[in-house]
């Protein structure tokens, strides 16, 4: 009888551990094709587009969220990253980029949304404002090349480094959203290309969150409680 009780406890502990692990999910990636407008929703998160400033000269180290707070651009060493200002329009990019031989940035938006360019940095981290539940952007370049980006989340392991390909005719879009089963948020996105490049067409979700247990977690918890009751009855 003692061995049976021990076996039940071990099984229950394993089930509860699996349930806990299943609730820890990394931030999730959604892609959308070049030339498409930013999705109005990513997963079930309603997205708000950033209002274009129309600025085509100067630099910036941050940009205001249309909801609240700032997105800050950082270099790999943590220093502010000065991003060249432009708009998401192929003709503008050709005029802006020194040495560019092709127009680029295939904009699927109805207006020329802002794009933030750099010709000197190959690593830029975007620090997100509070309560960022989802974030989307396009990335483009004036050459056929590849790069990678990753995201960090307040809970979970974040997104594993994801490679992407770009070209003058390919400006892919990416949406990143946090675990919907918890109150996790996206804290940063790092982009590391190796060419003249830009990113823009930002949209964001900063909804407040109320954690709701997932159905599988509730099921496992109920199963565990049943097993504990069964063990107690066998002891008595």
C-alpha cells in the first residue's frame, strides 16, 4: 500500500509539473508578406498604427507610442542608437541612402509610414514601452541579404533568433505577441542586419491584462486534486 501511495504521488507531481511547463510559453511570431498592410489584429490583439510624422531629415533615438510611452533605440553596448529619419516609400529611400543603386521598401500601407534607417549600425535593440502585448514592423534593405532578429518577453524564454531575407523588392513584415495565457509583455526586439537597411510601419498593442488559466492547466489541477483526495482516502 505504501508503494502505491508513493507511485500516485510521483505521477501527480509529474502531471502538475507538465501543466506548469505548458503554461510557460515563449513570445510568438507571426509573419506577413511584403507589400501587405500591417494587420489590424495579430493573434487576437487589436493593433494601433503609429501616426506618421512625415519627417525625412535628421535623426532620432526614440519614437512615441500612439498609446503611451516611448520606444527607445539602443546600440549593442546599450548606448542610444541614432536612427536616420525617413518615410516608408521606395522613392524616398533611393534619395535618402547614400550609394543606393535601387529603390526599395515595398510599402503596403495607404500612406507613407515612417521608416527609421541606419547606414552604420548592424545591431539595434528597440526597448518597448510598458504593457506591450504585441508589436509589428516591416524591415527592408537596398541589397539582397539576410539578417536576424529576436525578442524578449517578461515571462517565458522569448523568441529564439529568427533569420529573415530582404531585397529591394522584398520588405517582409513581422508581428510578435506575448503569451496570452499570462500577463506577460514584450520588453524588447533586437534586429541585426549587415547592410543598408531600415525598419518601420510600426503598430502596437498595450492592453492591460488579466491572467486567465488555460483549460489544460485547469484540467491538470483538477486531476491533481482528485489524486490527492484518493491518496488521503487510502491513508485513512
